[in-house]
C-alpha cells in the first residue's frame, strides 16, 4: 500500500477547501476524466457546498498496458457545451502529461472562461511542468499504481487505497 484510505480522504478535504476558495462564486463545471477519476470525482464533489455541474470525458492512452502508447484517443465527449464556463478538470493521475496536454488543447478551443486542473496523483519523475497542474493531491514515485479508481487491465479500481503493483511486461 502506498497511500491509505485515511490519507486520501484527508487530502481531498484540503483540496476541496482550497478549490472552494478559488471557485465558490464561479458556478464551475467539474469535468471528470474517465474512467480512472470516477471515485475521486464522487468523493470530491460531495465536499463542495456551492453550485456546480458535473460532466465526464473519456480518453484512453494505455490500453491493457503499464506503459503509455504515446497516443490519446477521445472515447466519450462531454455532454454539454462549456463555452464561457469555469472548468475544473479532475484527473486521477498525471504520468507523462500526454493526456493532460490533449485535454487542455481539446477544452481550450471550446472557449471556457477559465480552465483549472486538479490531479489526485502526479509522478514528478516524468518532468511534466508543474505550472500546468493547479492542484496536486500527492506526488508519487514513478511506479505503476492501482486502486481508488486506477486500474491494471480493468481490475483493482474498487480498492479504497492506492497500491503499487509490480510491473508486468
Ligand atoms: P499520461 O498521459 O501519461 O499522463 O497518463 C495519464 C493516464 O494514464 C491516467 O489518466 C491513467 O489512466 C493512466 N495511468 C498513468 N499512470 C498510471 C498508473 O500508475 N496506474 C494506473 N493508470 C495510470
């Protein structure tokens, strides 16, 4: 186990407080990146006590693998227009930054009022510019992790904590 259920929940309390200060009066759209962020979105949004809407986008970059394929595919788009809205993108993990780069470009052209990014996990070894991520839950070693929404071949998403698994080629 890398990060316990308690640690995750405490950190989400802090993130929700910080983000509430920034977005309280902005009627934001929370955009969850499927599938990995679904647990994070569910826990995070229930800590907000101001008006917001929630939408999802699904992209894939690692079909059945622990290493990036170098390609991001849009599998499911947002249900609604986000023009002139303040957006909060919720990611489960930022690894190479490729998915984030793709999502920022894809959302940026839809003329949102603003776009903020919050990732529960971040692997700093991969040198993604920190300025591109507004809020980070935890920085973790460059290892493959599962649990709390994150999967390996579709499994382990249900674990309430984050665990590291051995890389299998
Ligand atoms: P990136 O494009 O390399 O930043 O990868 C982002 C996506 O890859 C995440 O949204 C996850 O779906 C997946 N991913 C990256 N690292 C891990 C990991 O350690 N465990 C599970 N999924 C991961």
